[in-house]
């Protein structure tokens, strides 16, 4: 997961999607459910609502991501923190049916 950048004050829901090498924060977890507490911790640290961009990738060390992960970063899921501690998940994938079996860690963008 990478932390999105809200760079358009006139459009409060806009959030850029920086790649893992450009993002202010990156999280790599084994299970996507672990992303939610990380996203909420980022919100507490930044003191405002935040957006995370996530994608399932095969990676085992956030410090040494493979070239194809960083070059081809195109996350299909957006996670927005909402008032009250809720997280809204939006699916931006190409309307493909979900995989029945998932493998590898899930990476969310900061």
C-alpha cells in the first residue's frame, strides 16, 4: 500500500497515486486485512483523512522491491479513511471477476 497525495485542495477527494519509490509511506503485509490498521495509523500521524492505493504483488521486502513492481505500479484498490474510523474501499480494476485463490502478500500504497 502506498500513501496517496491529496494535492488538489479544490477537489478534496482527489488523491494522486505515487509509486512505491516516490510515496511518503509504503506498507507491505501478508494479508490485506492488515492494511486497515496501518491506514488508520497514518491518519492519526498526519491528523487528517488519508487515501491509500493497494495492489496484490509478490514481494518479500519493502526495502528491496523488484523492478517490475515499481515500474508497473498500477493499484486497483483505493482505501479512503472516513470520519468515525471507517475505511471506504473502492475497486478500480477492469471489472474482472475476482480470483478465487490469492497468493503472495498484498501491498497498499501510502
